[in-house]
């Protein structure tokens, strides 16, 4: 089994350690252990195996002094840690056996752990996969972010509507983090700038302290344990006491919350910019604390030494790489300039060269509403010195553009970091492009759009800056951990090498016609479906037909992701069944899951529509078990680990040119689901790897969407000419799915008919026809499974190990290392 060999010694050792931790937990007044006590005892037992490796890894880095990679992100969507740690340390079987011997169930204990939901979706989950790959590839890498007290909200569905609940994930403590108060750092806000003969001073600021919490990030069986350092905001002890000399000491102490609110809660928007001051504070908070930490480590970088060893910044870019995960940490650019120029007294031009060589920027979206554009007035108040620096950098940049394109005023306007208008704004993406030596998109088609439209002018100016780095997912969590049955069947045929080199899955191509293998792959899928059906019945009290096609679309709810297209298909199927109840239909269970941003009205209406359509379909006796529509409540990492291995069909149906990459698409592919999708994001490369005929590709390409934009998209034309579409829209409109509130969905219908930016109707006909082909193939299980095997065999490119290897070589200038660090029980070197 790929879950590790359980030696008797290991099992005995785990049991002994577990009991020790359990007794330590159970203080004398509580002699009955709860399941949570057992979870914590196991977590601490597993953590013990990390600590020695963690210390040794950091010691190793101090001795070798490699170039360090700093991945800055406002989101890290980590999910649960226990099982991932057991997998990466090769402890899973030993723990399983030890826990079984103690009369407990490992899976039940794993379910007690809260997800670390410090992210919204793709961007935050990508950061988590990248940390896993960087550790597995032996890179000296650090993830830096914010320790939100409340992560992404828990979603409850009440009467078909989304209701948000705070995610108090730290309520019972977090066994995986270690507070490091000795590395606490000050972060400054507000104040004013003074230009003196000795240089520029930023004075009269308000100080907030940044307290670091470190979480170990183990690589896969290589004894490397890297660090994710998350900052928590703390008020200094004299906070506001000066202002309250009127004797209102109590008020002054209560006011500490104002400072500590900075790390209170994750903003729950995905692909949408909300220009709130608290959010800008969060962005500067993580950047200011992190850069101080980076510079401290650069200066000392001798093990156990906190005194400066380096004072010259010439070599800074040779020792430090900063990767900006979207524009959220863009303030790293002016902040690094401020430190170099104002504090370290480096010459301006030299500082700018160092900054550009150090920073690199990943763009994650082309949607205009997602681009960060901060009001200048807010900067002026909160970060006055940074505003001055940004103006100076922009002037330098525009002078250069003006020299190259004399008289082209419009180009200057388009390329400026400062956008003029009724409200002057700072375009953070432009700041990132001018301040970085590399700019990348996250799938080939997205990187092309970045070069040819979003940053076209910048690409013309510096084409060498622009790169593509197609996203990937970690095969440890997304195959080994969540689908051990499939991992075993694969390992039986090709060995275990694929776990750290996913391209080895290509070897499965020779088994595409092997009847035993076809049967084994189909059997694993059926077992996963039975297990998930049982889970759903426990959660939702619905009877699921495990022989039906599990048709799954799980991702954030957004108009561009077109859950509405999926919903229209469900209604169309329903109408066909109603029209001809005796005809044989391929049974389907349509599952849609995902959270809507709390302030996104249309996304919340889409959830209400899906649940209302499900309510009607699921209770119609004519339909029986031919069709079910289930809304998966509170979709999150730990639920993804259950649903993805059980899926037959993966829906990736965004309007071409809108989904930068997608990574759910990759998870489904490697877990043996077939994809129905548009030529968008990484779907394009998935089709290229597996052959377009092995995916269900439909609908407009980017060129078609552009042509339709030029012609003018008129939804009514489709409504008038497609009877099944018209029937579905009329049903939604008339209150067929909302009899108690017939006008409930008027906003949805009005949007679809008159201002649908994402052209749902234009792809409806092709989508319905393509779904017919899905049905046809599903009726031939052998053929279906052959396509599944081909997809799995061709999914190797989509490992985050491949992605990170490309970042390392082509952006950071470091080489991954295959040699393991010696384990703690062996002498070093």
C-alpha cells in the first residue's frame, strides 16, 4: 500500500506516544476522554515526528545559505493537516494500525479536525499546493500570510438560501502552529512624512505589532520541513493610553481591538475587488512584517546568530526571491524601496534595480472587477510615504515610455500606475508589472490574453518579462490522500515513482486495453461513489442512486463560472423526462456546490435557483431516481477530498477567456472523472495532453466570444429560436420552481435576457448536445473507463511539482534538489 509500511516497532512507538499525550491532556478532574481528546493526542503524536525534521531543515538552510524563496499570499487554503502530515512522513499505516489497536477509528478522528480555511478558492488553494511542492522539491521556501482568526465563512442553506456563519476555526486551539513571540515586529500606519537633510523620515505613526505563528510544511518522504509563517495583529501595550489621559483607562484598553481587527477576518470575495481601508491595512500589514523578517534573515543567515553578518544589499536578489501571489502583496514593491532608500540608505536607482530583480508577479485574473485599484486619498492617509514612492516610480516609468513613444499621450495614460478621473486611483497590477522582473499568467491561454490584451502595452515595452506557468495540484493530497484506492491500483501497475514524478502516469497508456486494469479502475470509482452516496444520505437524508452518473460542478459561485448553464441543463433533462416518462434515460445525480460572496446578490440568487430546481425535481414521482439535483452545502477542502474521487463528470464550463486556469479541473482529471468544458483556462492544455476527443469540449472559443462581442450579443435571438431553452426560462420566470414566490427569480431572468456578460444562451445548444454525447458514452462502461484511464495517464503535466520546477528555474534562479536531508535519528553529513 502507498500509505507506508507499518513496522511493529513504529506501531508500538505511536501507541506509546499517543497514550503519553492522552494522559497529559486528561488532567485529574476529567478522566473520560472525548473524541476530540483522542484527535489532539494523535495530532501531537504526529507533530512529534515533525519537530526534529523541522529544526534540522532550518539548520541545514542556515549552514548551506541557499537562495530563499518567499511566497507572499493573503490566502493559504490549507484544509486539514493531520492526514497530509501522516502521508508525507510515511506514517499513515503505522498510525492507522496503532489507533485500531486502541479500539478507535482513524477516519473518525480525522473528521474532528477543523479545516484551515484561510482562502476563498483557487488562489489560496494554489498557494497551499505550492508549499507542498516546494518542500517536496527541497527548496528553501517560506509561505507568508495572515493568521485570520476567522477564515472563509461556513455556509448553511436555510430554506434554499445561503446563510453565512463565522468560521471560529481556532476555538479548540490549533496543534499545528507554534507562536514565535521572540520574532514579533512593529508595523506602522498613518503619520506624516518629513524630508530632512539626513533623509526622509516617516513619523508620528500608529504602531501595530505583528506576532508570527509558524506551521511546519513537510515535503514527501524527504525529511524536509519548511515553514509557513502567518502574522497575527497585536496592540502594543501603550496603545491609545496616551490619548486617554482623561483617566478612561478601560476605554483605552478596549480600543486595542481596533489594532487587532487587522487579522480578524478573511475578506470573502473571490475574483472581486472591494476597496475597504481594513483590507488595505491587511495587505500592508503582511508585507511590512514579512519584509522586516526577510531582511533580518538576509543580514544574519548564520545558524543561531541574530547579529548582522551582511550589511551590503548588492547580493540581495541572489539570496532572496519574492513571489507576489496576485496584486494583494503589491505593496512589497514600494515597501522594499522605502526600506532600502530611507532606512538602509541605498541609492535610489540601485534600490530600484534590487527591487525589480527580487520581485516577481503572478496574475490570476483578467476580469476587470477583480483588479485592485486603490483610491489615492486612502493611501495618502494610511501610507503617505508609500504614496510618494509610488509617484516617483511612476514618473520614472512614464519618462521612459515617453522617450520611447514620443507624443503618444494615450499610451502614457493607459500605462500609468496612477489612473486619473473623478477619483484618482493606484492601479496595483501596473505597479506589479513595473516593479517585477517576471510577470506570469497561470495557463497558456491566460498568459496569451495577459500579453495581448490586459498588459499589451507593457508586453510591447518589455516582452522578455512575460512568461506562462500553468498551474498544478499536489498529487500527495489530491491522489494519495483522497483516493488511496486509485493510488494503490496505479502503484500496482507502475510502481510508486509517480507520487513525486506525476509524468510517470504516462506508463498507464499501455494498460488502456488491459481488462483487469479497466475492471480495477471502474471498481475503485464505484467504491468511491458508494462511500460518497452514504455520506450524502447521512448529511441530506436523500436517497442517491449509486449507479447514476455523478455529475459534479464544485467551485465558487460566480456568473462567469456559469452554474446557470448547468442549471438550465438540469431543467431541460427534467422537462424531457416529464414529457416522456416511459423512455429510458441515463440516470444522473447533478451535484453543484460552492460559496457565494456575502455581498454578491446574483450569486446568492443562483444558489436559491439551484436549490429550488432541486426541490421540484427531487420530489417529482415521475422522475424517480432518473434525476437528482443536490446542492452541496459548505463546499471546502475537506469536502472536495470526498466528492472529487467519486465524480464521473467534471463541469468546467466558464465562458472562454474568463477562467485564468482552474485547478479543480486537474483534480477531477487525475481522479478519473471525464471533463465537459469549454476551451478555457487549463482545459485547453488538458485537451492537448489527453486528446480533444477524450474530453467533452463544446461551445465558443475565445475568438468566437470576441466576434460575438463585435456583432453584439442578443440573448433574445436564442430564446426565440430554441424551444427547450425558452421553456426553461419561462418556467423560472413564471414561478414554476418558486410557487410560493412566483417573482423570486425575476432578477436572474432579467440578467440572462438583457445584460448577461457571460453569454449563457450562446453556448446552451452546444452544451445540451454535448451532454447527449456524455450520456451515450456513459451507457458503454468499458469505453467510458478506457477514456478515464487515458485521462489519468495524461494528467502528469498538472502536478504542482512541475509548475514549481518551472518557477524555480525560470523565475527564481534556483535548482530543485532530489537529495533528502538525513532524518533526525541519523548524524548530519
